[in-house]
């Protein structure tokens, strides 16, 4: 049996006035996704426990079959695993965004989706100027990077920057016991970054500056049972996002780098599909993650989100369905990780639709297209989202 998991990050949404009262999933033309849903099983999964903050870290851990209430220790260490960054037992790993601030306001959580090349130069400068035995900076992709800080920061509360765009940034600095060190680094980063040639060039091109770092998602590495032991499969994870790749590494999956994969609606879809099919030639599982719809939601762009769903349908789900039969028995799971509704521009705990199609899918076909409302109408539910993986893998 071959298995494919397709994660459309943030696809689920609310009915939108600009789409005539439809959600983006209802408005999008997605014949391949709807065929998968109509001919397979359709239902709802609660991937974010009520007591936890909604985010891809928690939600994707659920999709992968691990109870985040018991296993989640923070976002930073998940991303660090993808990058090969090691931290000691007395160190904490934080996600480090390059952000834009101006006039006392957090203007952009991604510095205009800064390029990886530009970002690497900035992170190198930060590590040279501010790095020490107490703090080390590591470059990632685009605006997403890593800080490893000496000590445990269990009493510190940090805030995801994408939740506070347009708000006074000083109101959302880290707070709690030990936060002073992080705040000092964040403030010091402005001096290093604002004078850097990369930002001078960006200003000349009319692009937002990457003039501050933002720390959040701190934690230590979690202990996760490998996929070979848990589900009896081996495989690969295909994503442009370090978080998703890192979870894959921690559970024993091979991370696959795809040239031109961006984490945006404009990405190398064909390269991701090719990597997934190559992984299935030698392994049992391919996890394919697409970030574009989530980014469109954070931007508040309903039209871009609809296009992201349609691109996923045409350039990922359709070719995967066309090719999967050559492997014999197979199953495909399609799901968002969480909802990222356009009206709030951030993640929520709402349940999300899922569809399972392929060999050995029990029960009658749903006969319904892949939407939030249809999934709710089926009565098929996984109130603990991490149990969906057990069902999918037949455990």
C-alpha cells in the first residue's frame, strides 16, 4: 500500500461577502479535489485542541498522528530539526522572523516575503554582531529563521507576529520571567539591520525593510516515535516550510528540497509532485505540504486564496490522482491543517474538512464536494485530530 497526505495549509475559511457568502473552498473550481471527496470519505477533524494556541505546529503534529497535548514542546525546535540545528538540554530554540516595523507599528510579519538570499545576509550580520555563547542565529528560508538561546524560558510568553500586523509592536514584546534578554536582542537587532546594505537596496526598490527580528515559538526538542515503529511505513516529506520538514525529520521521514518551492501561491507545484512520486517509488509515504493558501489568508486576499486552491487542485491533486494507480493499492488523505479565515487573518481552532480516497476506504462514497459545510453534514468526525492518522494507516 502506498500513502499520500496532501496538506493545504490554512485552506478552511468562513463564508465571505466578497465571494457571495461562499467560503474560498466553495468558490474555487476544484474538480480533482471534489472528485476525491465525492468518491471517497468526507468528514471533519479537530486538529487543534481547545486548550492550545491554533497554529500549524500543533495542527500538523495532529495530522501526522501525534497528540500535541502530550508531545508539543514549541515551534522553534521543530523548525530547527529541519535545518540540522542542534541545541543543548540547557538551551531553548525560538522561531526568529525578520519583520518590518515603522512608526511604532508592526507593518509586515514577513518583510514583504524577503528573499532567502537577502535574509541569509541579514542573519549572518546579526550573528556576527549579536551572537555569543548566550545566543546563536541560524538562517532558514525567506523570513523564517532560528535563535538558540542559553537557558530555559518556561516563564516567557511570546506572540506570533502574523497575529498582530498593524498593531503597536511594543505591546507584543516577550513578557514574563527571562523575557528581558529576548527584548534586548530584538531592540539591538534594529541597529544592525537598519544600516545593512540589503535594506538600503530594498528601500531603493520600494520594498519594506527587514529592520527587526521577532522571537516566538520557543521550546525544546520533543520525543516523537518514528513512523516506522508507529505506522510501519517509511517515506518523505515535501515542503518549503522548515516547520513541516522538521516534524518529518523528527519522525524519521526524509525531507525533500524542491528548487523553486517558496511557501507561497507562486511555487514549484510540478517539482513537488515529482518529488512525491519519486518518494513513492522507493518508500511507502509522501507528505506534500502547500503553504500558499495560508499566506493569502494572512494577507487578507480572498481572490489569491481561491487561486491557491485551484492551483493545488490542478497542479497537485490532479497529477497525483492520475499517477497513483501505477503503484497498485494506494490511499490519499487531503486536508487543511487548520482554518485561517480571511476576516481574522490568523489561525483558528475551527474543525477542518478532510477527505480520504483510494483502496480499502470503507463505507459509501460521500457524494459531496470538498467544503466545510459538506464535511460537517456527513457526521464523520475525529474530535481528536491525531486519531485520523491511525484510521488512515489502518491502525
